[in-house]
C-alpha cells in the first residue's frame, strides 16, 4: 500500500508558488486557451506520424518551439525535437511527449466532431500529450516565468510498438542531455488522476517458421509454417497469467502464405509479453519460447517426409526495462501534492511509457495525462473530450515549477 507523507517540504514550496501573482496570471491564461489548444490539437493530430516516420510532425514541432520563443531548438540524431527555457544549462526539469502513433501513414487522421467528442486515430494518444507540451511552453514564455532550474522540452520519437522507446533511449543514453535531466515528466494521453511511477517491462519477439512450401494437394504432408504458427499460438493461449503481478501477452501480427491452395514457405508472428514483475515476465517468456520450440518439434514430427523439416528463427524486436520510482522520491511526492491541490485524488499506476528508461536508470521520472477524457485508444474509433484540460495543465505547470524551485 502506498503511503503519502503529508508534511514534506513540498507542501510549503507549493503554497508559496500558489501565492505568486505571475503563477496566478499563468493559470488564468491557461483557462482562456481552450479554443486555441483545440485548434492546435486538431492540427497536430492530422499530421501523420507512424513510428519510424515522425519527421513531418517533428518538423512542425521544431517550428512551433521556435515560434513560441524557446531556445536551443534542435532535431537530434534519433529524430527527437528538443528546446530549452529559459536557456541551456547543466541541469534540467524535462517535460516530454511522444510524437508517434500506432497508425500507418495511409490512415485517415481527419478529425471529426460529434457532440463534445473529437474522433480521429491518435487524437488522444498522443496528440493530447503533444498539445499539452506546447501549452506549457507557451504559458512559460508568455508570462515570462523563469524557473531556477531550466526546463527542457522534448517531443520524442519511437515510443509506440516496435519503436521500443527509441527516442527516449537516445535522450538518456546518447544525447547531449543524457547526464543533465534531473526530473523527467512525460505527457502521454489524456486524464488527470493517473501518475505512472512504475515502469511496465515488456519483451517483444518476431517468430518465423520457414519450410520448402508446395502445392496444397500435391505436396500435402510436408511441413507447414502456418500450421506450426497455429500450434505455437494455441500453446501460448493456454498460459494462465496470474492476476498479481499483472501480466499479459498478445500475438499482434501474423503474416504468411500466398494463396489458399499453396503450402506457405514462410509464416511469422510478432508477440508482445508484459508484466509488472521482472520475474513473472521471465516466466511468461520461458513459456512462450518453449511453446514455439515445441510447435517446431511437433510440426516436424508430423511431416510425412524426413527431408521436409521447418526452420525456426527467433528475433527479439523490443525490450523495455521495468522499474519503480521510490514512493518517497521528491518527484512523486510533489506530483501527488500538486494533484491534490486541484482537488483530484491521484491514481498511482504502472504502465509502459517513455518514463521506463529514466526509471530503469534510477532517475526520477513519471508519466501524466495531459487532461481530457478518451476512449478507443489505438483503434480507428479513438476519441477525445476536453474535460479538465486546463486543470491538468495547471497541475503540471505547478509541478514543474515546484521541481525547479526546490
Ligand atoms: Zn502514448
């Protein structure tokens, strides 16, 4: 059970910030931004940004960071867009949001409105987070709020799917900022209660079965890569995941075959394994790998011809480390206090986000929602509703300033 320390130095720090007339002014301005932010939100959502093809959206962010008046704007070697406020330094409080979506660039991302809801693939995950990033930057510059520890803004690439947290890995392992981010806060999707402080670990595999292929009638009895895949998936689906620690598996993509009456030469699948516990993840991984190897043995044994045997290729295509931010950490305590300041009860969460990397490196990092409600995330019927956006942005601004005015 998580215990909240009620009298941390954080509380008085936040009370002091709330009395600052410039912060009060910044909050008033955020309240009035609804229309502007919604237009920005729609614009961002309609720029396609599939994982590994985020450059068009990245260029837009580079331009917006410049227009807003942030400094030291750049697109790094990974494709992340970064900028500072007020000026480059040796230590930063970083606010980030991922640029990429799970949708291919052929997807229609035109936003349509029905009632209070805006519908479009990616409208919530993560156009909502990205517009939050710009809103915080805009307010800081317009009100000329100068934090003691400068802010680093980062629009990252490769957060989704097989992007495997590419952008944030570069930021913390190779970029010029790798040793200077003191606190990392990531906006991912809508919401206000959620504080992700535990990093959900995952392992992703591509499995390929290869055989000679042949005619469905004339060559019946030779090994069949698609049948082997079926055997493996069936064994996999029998795995009973525990309720605690929460774990999950998913065969997300299957490919193979060329016609209904051809025995395929090749079949492959991409599989996602997740658990909040590193040891449970490794149990799940062992079950998965033995299912695949057992399927290979069974399919080869079923072959009528000794020279017809399948080959198996196992590739790791993603690995996200797990970890947990200490419940007494300054960042988590400050996030809880600022959330409660706005009358919201925080919900402490475990998820796979850009914060996985700094958390796994022992740094202080969390992921927050950027306000609003959502549904159908990662589907073509994804929607967003603007409820409480201003409140969530005010909470995050207060949090960042409190972290910077330690
Ligand atoms: Zn996301």
